[in-house]
C-alpha cells in the first residue's frame, strides 16, 4: 500500500510530462479522423531509405559500443585498481564529456578532425563526414559510462579471491577467467547496454559530424518532424525507436538484477595500490595517453579556440548585447542555465527519490520492476518528440505551461530522474531494515526514524544524485532547444545559436560559452568525486 | 508506517515545488491587448529605433518569438495553430507557402499598403491570407580571386556548371535540410523541367532536372548540410571560408551575399571579393500573415501594416540581407553596386512547389546523396 502511495507522484509526473505529450505527437501523426492508421507502420518500414537508416543506426551503435569497451575497459581497470597522483581529478575529467551537450562535443570534434582542424593543420587528415568521427565522438561521450559502471564494481571486488585461486594453482588467466570475469560480466553487460542505448539514440553528434549522408533513427525523426513535416513517418519511427529502446532497457534491467546477486565486496580504497613492474606501468601509461588523446585533447581544442583572440576578446564579447542573435547578452545564458538546472534538479530529486524509495525492496513485484524500466525510457525517446509533444499537449488549462519557464526544467528533469533513481536505489536497498525496526522499538516516531536512520545513510547518495541531475540538466539540449524562449536561452542553446551564425566573433563566442559550460560541469563533478565514498551507484 | 510518513513529506514537498513553479510563470503570451506577439524564424532582425517608433506610434508592445530556422518555425506554427503562440507570423517563403495555407495557418487580412507591393510578388490576391514582405535571389556566388588567378570566366548559367572547366568547384546545400539548397534544386527544376514523373516527355528522352543533377554529380558537386557550412567553411571567397581554408570557388548562396562581404568586411574591402552568376538564380519571397485564432487581431493587423511601411522596408536590407517588395523603397548603395536583384530569375508557382517538393527532394536525396 505505502509503496503504491510513494509512486503516485512519479507516476503522475511521467504520465503528464512524458507519456501524454509523446502520445499526443504520435497520435497527431498516426490518427486520421480518430482512427489509428496502423497500416502506415508497414508502409514506412518498407521504404528502402528508412531501412537504410535502421541498418546504419544499429551497426554504428554496435561498432561504437565495441570500440568504447575496447578503449574504456583498460581504463576501468586502471581507475579501479591503481593508485596514482591525480586519479580523482582525472576521474572527474573523464566524466565531463558525458554531461556536455552534444552540440559542444560535435563542435569540439569538428575543431579537431574537421576542415582547418588540428589534424588537418598537422597532417592534412580530415575525418568529418566519415563514420570515424562519429565513432570516436561516441567513445569520447561514453568512456565514463564504462569506467564508472565497471570500474566502480571492479574496485570493490576482493582481490584476495583471485589470489586464492592463484595459490591453488590456477594460471593468472584462468584465475581471472574463473573468478573475476564472472563477477564482472553483468557490470560489463550493463555498461555495454547503456552505451548501446546512448549511441543508438545519438542525435547531435550524428547531425553535426555526419553530414547529409549519415542519419540515425533519432536524426531521421528530427528531419521528418521538423523539416519534411511528415508526421506519420516520424510517428512510426518514434514507435520503432520506442520498441527498440524498451527491449534494450528490459535486458539492462535483467543484467542489473543479476549484478545485485551476492558478491563479496570490499572497501575500494583497500584494493587500489601503486602500479608495480613494467607491465602495469605500461598499462597505466597507455590508459593515460588514450585519455589525453581522446578525451582531453578535444576539450583542450575548445579552450584554445575560445582564447584565439587577444585579451579574452571572445569572453568579453559575451557581455554585449549584439542585438541580433539574442535579445540579451549571451552571458545571461549562464544565469538562466543555473536557474533552470536548480529547478530541474529539485524536481528530479523529488520525483526520482520517491520512485527509488518505492522500488527499494528487492522483492518488488513485476509491476514495480516494470516501472523501474519505464523511468529510464526518457533517455531513449527522441528529444524532438518530447519537445513537439510539449508544444501541442501542454497548451490548455489547467496545464497551460507552454509559455511558462517551468517547461524547460520539466523537460530537463525527465532526463535527470533516471540518474537519481540509479544512484539512490542501490544505497536505499543497502539500508538494513532492522535498524529502523530497532529505532521504532526504542520509541522513535516514524519521522524521527527517517531523520536519524535513513537520512544520514542516504544523505551522501542524495547529494550525488542531485549533483548528477544538475550536471545533466545543465547540458540538456535536444528538448530544451525546442522549448527555451528566445529571450531566455540556456548555455547549450546559446552555443548552438552562435554556431549557426557566420563569422569569427560568433564562433569564438560559442567556444567561450562552451568552455564556461565545461568548467561549470567539471567543478560540479569534482565536488561529487569528493563526496563519493562508496562506489555502489551505477553512474 | 514510517514509509507512509516519508511519502506524505515527499509528496508535500513535490507539490510545493510544482505549485511554486506554476505560480512563477509569467502568464500566457499576448493575453493583454496592448501586446503584439510576432512569431518568426531565427533570422528575423530589425533596427531597434524602427521598432521603437512603431511601438510609440501604435501604443503596442512587440514581443518576438524566434522559433528555429525557417522550416521549423512554420512547422511549429502549424502544429500549434489551434492555440497559436502569437498573433503574427513572419517568414514563410514561397517554397513552404502552400503548406501553411493548406493547413489553415492564416486568416484573411488585406494590409494597408498592399497596393504598393510590386505586382510580381503578389500572391493569394483573392483571400489575402498572406502579405509579401521581402524578397531575395538564391544564386551561385563565385570567388573573383580564384577565377582571375586561373584566367577562367566564372559560370553564368545552370548549364555552365556541368562543364569540365568547373569540375570539383561547386559546393551546395542539402535540399532536404537547407532553404538555399532547396531553392537551387527548384531553380534547376524550373529550368530543365521535371524528368522524374513518368508521364512527362522529358523522362522519355532522359531530360529534366534529374539528368542535370546526374551530370552535376559527375562533375564533382559537393553537398553539405547547411548554408553556414557551405558558405563559411567550404567556399573560398567568403571571409569565413578563407579563414577556414575553404577550397570551393563556387557556392550556392544569395545575390545579397557579396554586399554582405563588403559591409561586414574588416577591413572594409574597396570592392566585393565575390560575384553572382545571374543565370543560376531562384527567386524566394517571404510572407507574413495574421495567425488563425490570434488573440490580438487588431494589434496583429497594425503590425502587418508596419511591415509594409517604407521605413521598415528600407530597414530590412541591412538587417536581414533581403530586398524590399514595395515600389519606391531605396536600398543601400552596396546592394545596387555588388548584388542587384536578378533580372530574370527562375520562379515557380507555390502550388507547383507544394505538389512536387517532397517527391523531388526524395528523389534528389537518393540521386545525389546515396
């Protein structure tokens, strides 16, 4: 009963701000005179260019996932098991890309591999409009997902188990294969599925780096809705993506549950040690070099471009109202972004916290487990679908929010909630119910039990969840760009608009704003690193 | 027990947050009759003083909602037409006009001053659902320095572009995603006819725009997604392209691009570094209309009247790099000197565009991009 009570608000939130708008836009495309035109699904899927899009979407996601695992798994090991100076800072740095808006990442990669980019200047190599630029950008984005998901668990695996196997005569490989790998496999699978999900639904990266030839499902939905205005094709594609994402999430939920099976976990600080020997030194060096080349270099190019004018000219230009692009000086976007992100964080923490509380018990029924997967859906549904859905569905009393500023934080909270749930859930599940019972037996009121038992245990996780929701909201682009008001742009929206205007000054300002956004995200993440003691969260 | 409390507290908190947010909104747009809300695309721009004068004279406050690029803005306006976000929409062009009209986006209003509009730009003259506001020509631009260095005459027509001496020189935009890209495709269709429909005679003898584009592709045309990329990255003649190392001396842009190179030049050049191939032009006209279900129709009408005043018409060129549509409006000297309007541009009736656009873009995509 109480669990259902807890779920009232999250369910209402998702029904009103996700399911209803998405259903409205899909209905607009597929309903003629009140009747569903389901025959359209077959028609659309029979088109060769649509099948081409589906095929490209799938194979680039598979390739991106494989490449990410290949490059990031050694990183996960190094971050988990090695102790080296600057580890904490570097862990925050590799997470920065994950929360950066895709438009910024796309631009950074263009500056690196595009015309007049670093590689072009040095060796005349250009990768833009090739699939390689897309794949590398996907690795850049998702490196942190693997390092955090797999590395987090790896750090807590008791190394003595493997040592015991060695002692009993197993070879190093055999010990690793029989002891570590089985323990790690569900985490690797979960990470791979998340990377697959994020790259399957990739939008900004493909749009900016892919040129006119490459198109993922998500880009195609955008084109069909926003440019071709073929709402029925867009609706069919939305449904296809919905089904695919639902399947990915179901498998993900299954692997997550398997990961929660009893493992002997230890304090991560006890497992990390300084690298020993040539082999380990080389591994560490290799990981550091790959991080430098793939993650730090694109970010550094952004910063360098933003400073490519004497006396911080591009930064100073941000404070002037240019009269054309915005109705406010671009610098005002920082204030807007922070305000929106705070509101979005508050909403995400309340909704996500309640949902996590409802999902806490392991013996939760099928219904509740389904809800768990449902909460992740906004991560995989086209932002343009949500954005257009908001426009056409939230426009009548009592929910006439279309011209209200709250629309932006609501859309951002939709992507923030899954992170809150995934961070809070493991911690809440770890709270021993007997502690609460003991407190109650000793005469504490329920409120006091919550304050004295639960709160101290989950406070840290709550802060981390809030921090992640904040960073993700700050970087949210796809839906925000549809609903942000022109006189109240957020940082990513301002960057995109500056980029779409010709001239050095606009480009330089875009780089300067991106750098500011990057620094804000990095600071938020560094604070989180300091807070994080246990690594049980999934992100 | 305890979870119940949890729940109550958190739900309470959530409701407080949500309701606080609700009351924080600043009300719906244009609800008072003293505000006129204009919905437009990102390129909308006007001198502050000119807009202030209108506000002072009419007593209305103007609110502007820039809603994405031209296509997006029209599509969003159509999706929200039952409960529009504003009173007036500006920026639907002849390539999208039928989509707007067929979807009932506008209500009739015969603007004061519609008689001063040059006859060539007038449309929908029986119902007056839209008012022409500005016009421009989508044409191939060339890099003067490249052609004088290589002692080559710049191309002057569509047919020239497929000649071997211009191999690998042209960059254009994706017709599916860019309005100059679509304009260039429509221009070629107006010139060569539609060879794709099975009934047409061109199809039988292999003519039409499809055959032209096949030759253009064989001649090394490069296609990029948007105008910014084509003009500021790939084109060798623009200030941005020079800096980016662009190596294509021919680009699909506007007749008003050379004046822009002069006006925004730093330092200001004595002559335009680029020229226009006038035989490759397609005429684009932008319209404004009073939105159906607008809240402030009176204010909206006054604003459309304002768009046709000489003051606004003469203010447009330097703000949006377009030409006026009314008789007797003067344009800046740079425009007449470096980028006059095409004398005989390709044109196409909006109804024809509406009938064939989507199919053409589709076959163009598979012909040129795949």
